[in-house]
C-alpha cells in the first residue's frame, strides 16, 4: 500500500475522484414518493378546511389549558371525545380505563 499524504486540502483529496452512477435504492424512491405525496395532500387539505388560522390557534390554546389542568389533577392518560349539544360542538376528556390493574 502506498504512503498516504498528510495535510491535504479538500479539493486536493477529491481531485481524481469520480462518483459511480448507481441506481436508486428502494428507500430513496419511497422517500421521494412520500415527500411529494405529503406536501401536495397537506396543502390541499389546508385550503379546504373549515377552520381558519384564528380558530385553530384558539382551539390549540384551549386544549393546552385543558391538558395542564388535567395534569394538575393527576390525570395523564385520557382521550378527547367530541359531541354535540344543540348547535354547540363540545370537546370533553375521557379517562382511559386500565384493564387488569383494578
């Protein structure tokens, strides 16, 4: 084996390097497919949404407040259920039941 020169610059190290053309792996193809699909579908869904930016932000703030209040009460494992009362949409937390540990 030949002697390896020391203290070369980056351009000097890659001077004679030629990258081989290789076929795309299945991972690369899947990643490109997912990236293209995700960007288009999310953009289309945002335009068709019934909730504008203000409503989304207000809902997120209230859900965060609810989460903090439940945490203060010692409730960590819960899910949010949705219901209607007349013309109102109601979100309420429901504690998940632990099976077998009662």
